[in-house]
């Protein structure tokens, strides 16, 4: 019995036989060619095949991991159409008179090295994407099936690492767990594994992979990040008991549907769901969410080739509030920029996009875009319980400008005889330390705060959460973060506003009691976490 230590990225247990995920040899030889145009045509054909394949993977990901996580494959399709990437491939073919496979391989090395050397973690992450799409192109040029070998039956998938497309392409029903020698807990693949509810461990090391062979029995403990090879009967019995306990817990969670989100001593809290599109509302309702605490409206823009019209947005927002049938739906205004790029916005490249031209900064400097969205939102408010939330607020001036635009829009609608609700709640995201520190100045201007803990964490700790190299320094429970949240809660309540949390920490049940004692009024989580958080709330006694 041998134990290997890695890092768990999804807490669950699996016992089964190993299937080593191996890839075909990607060796590319340089060959001199005579017909340059024919070689360029081969690239075009391989690119079309690749985009078609990625489209299929995107559709599969939509069903299995939701729209947020499927977006990576849209990014891959866009990268295949990138002008600079394609120009590089064609130029190498033309000037060196070489085969398409070699031109793609050289372009891949050049571009991925360039991205990897950048200071910005978002751009560094593009290096892996370039490698992934290039390998797919080469596989199609060589007429090979893109993907791994050795995966058969229901098994624990062991690999050096897995690309996002490989993770989603695997038959979920045949995967007991993922165990990889390398990888990052913030990688696309780790996020996909979590959303597929599959036990997963990364960073087990090369020694682990070298020891794995098809058919070897292992226990994957995603809670503690360990893989046990050749477990004895006692170990198997212990983990089988844990699996049974987990299944029982899932069953009990389902029994929580329809129950109140109330502590033992009677404190009630609102428990909502985060969604990215109207289609996600079904999951929110199925998991018994009390409302929508975060509707990410930017995906209406990411799905378009041009700015969505007022009418397109209005219909989407109207459908959301009507479907929720009186339950609150809080829609965050456009949060484009940073890691969400939209070509038709014409945004310039930035050295540090996370700190750059994004979210409310775009809206305030491009009022025609912002006012179109606000008109659609206020029009939709006449059909249900709608709230509006501004992201990335860092100053009182910004907030007053956004509120002034709301007043302008309402005045226009009134003059045009278009109805809207006069009960629309207006709030802001607390995701910059600046907003938390001046929350006493901001609270009198709004109805609510919603803490975006993902950005608040990285801005407070000066740690990009996408950068795996600094992962050991990212402490999501850091006292500074908790103090900023507590300060915001205190100031909100003193000025008659309520406060929620919609970032990942809202689903961290280790902090649920801490948040309740701070006075947090609402938690908004991914739909699949609603019942888990409800269970935690109902186990707390704040009187003690």
C-alpha cells in the first residue's frame, strides 16, 4: 500500500481501477513542400474541423458544467481565428516552404512562450490555451483522433495533466475520479472537475504517474488530496463507509428542499443563486434558491458579434424576473474587461487588465452602452422583482455618476410613457478595498451591498488568484478580508442598507457562522451549493 500526496480540488471519495490517459506522440517533423497554397489550404481545413470539434465540446460542457465554465471553449474557437496566430502560420509556410504541421508547432511554441513570459496571470493562462488549440490543429492535420488513449470502462483517470477540452470530452459516466501529476487548483481543468462533481487531485508528481498502470486499484481521497495505491481490505472498508456517508448526506440534503434558511436560535438569512444566463434559472429553482443574487449580464455581450440591442436585453431580463415569479433577481451591470474580452468593444491591450479599464469604468465612459442596458433593466422591472447592482465601484463619485444615469433613464422612460417599477433596489459590489473602506459614505446612497469576495481577495492580498505560482500566498480566510467584510456590514446596517455576499466565499461553510455573526443578510452561491449552505445555516446557534 503506497500513498501519494497532492492537492484536492474537489472533496469526494472514489475507489476503482486506474486508466492511464496517454496521448499520441505529438512529434512534428519539418518537411520541405512544393505547393505553398495547398499547404495553407490544409491549415484552413484543419481549422474548420477544429472549430467544429470545439463547438461540440462547448455544447457538451454547457450541459455538464454550465455556461460560465463552457466559455473557455468559445475562447479556444476565437483563438483559432486570431489574425496574428494565423498570419504567423501562413508566413512560416510561405517563407520557409515547410509543411503545415511544422508551421503550427513553431507558432505554438512562439506564442505560448510569449504569453508565458508576461507578468499578467490572465495572459500567462493563454499559453496553455495556445498549446491546446495548436495540438488540436496538428492532430487534424495528421488525421489523428485528438485526445487520449487508455480510457475504458468506469475508472480513475490518471494523467500528466489534462487540457480543458480533454476533461470535458471524457464520458462523465465512466470517470470515477481525476488524478494528475501536475496542474493548478485554479486551472480551467480543476474548475471543470469541481463543477462536474468528480473527485479530483492535482500535483501528485511524476513519481506517482510513473507508478500508475492500467488496472491498478487505487483510492482517491479528494478531501485530503491523497491517492492510495494497492489499498488493503481495512483501508477499502474505511473509505467505502465514507462513500456511504457521503451518499446519505446527499440524500439528506435533498430533504432540505422547502425548509427555511434559519439558524437554531431563529435568525433567518436569504439564500440565493448566482447565474450567468436565463437558462441557468432552471438550476436555481431546482435547487430551491430563494432568488437570484447575481445575474452576470456580461454574458449577453459575450454571446454576440455586436452590441446587444435594448430589446434583446429587455427580453432576457424580463424572462428572468417572470420565471422567478416574484422572487428577487439582482442583475449586475456590464462587467466586461480583465478576463472577459469582447472584440467589438475595441479594448486596448493592457499590461494589467485586472486593474485596468473594466466594468463600471467602461460604463461611465461609454454612456451610450450603459444607458441602453439601464433602459432594458428598468423596463424589465415592471414584470417582477428586479434589483440592479454596479460592479467595481471604488469611489463615491463613480457611484453618484451611475445613479445620475439611472435618474436620466427613468426620466426618459417616464416622458415616453414606458412603465417601470419604482421599487427597484440599487446596490453595489464591494470588491475593491476602497469601497469597503468608504462603505460608510457609500451605504447612504444605495439599498444594498453585495461582497464580491473573489476580486476583494486578490486586490486586498495583491495576489492574482489565476496565478498558480502564488497560490500558497492566497489565504481566502485572511483576517484583512474578513475585517473589510465586517466593516462593510456594520456601515450598511447603520445606514439602512442590507448586505450580501456573492463571491466564492459565500459557499465556504467554514465561514458561514462567521458571516452570520457579522450580520450578513444574504448569501448567493452556485445553484448546486444552495442546499449544502442551507444545511450549515440550520446547524448554527448564534445564541451560544
